[in-house]
């Protein structure tokens, strides 16, 4: 189960970075 936990954490991290990047891109687009 340890490996599954690592996979979940990695997936959440990737999704978080993806969402954060999308939000930053949207904010930059609106400011310009």
C-alpha cells in the first residue's frame, strides 16, 4: 500500500501544479 500512497501523492502534486499554472496563465491573460 506504500507504493499506492506515493502514486496518489504524486498524482495530487501534478494536478495541483497543473491547476496552479492554469490559474496563473488566466490571471496574466486578464491583466494584459
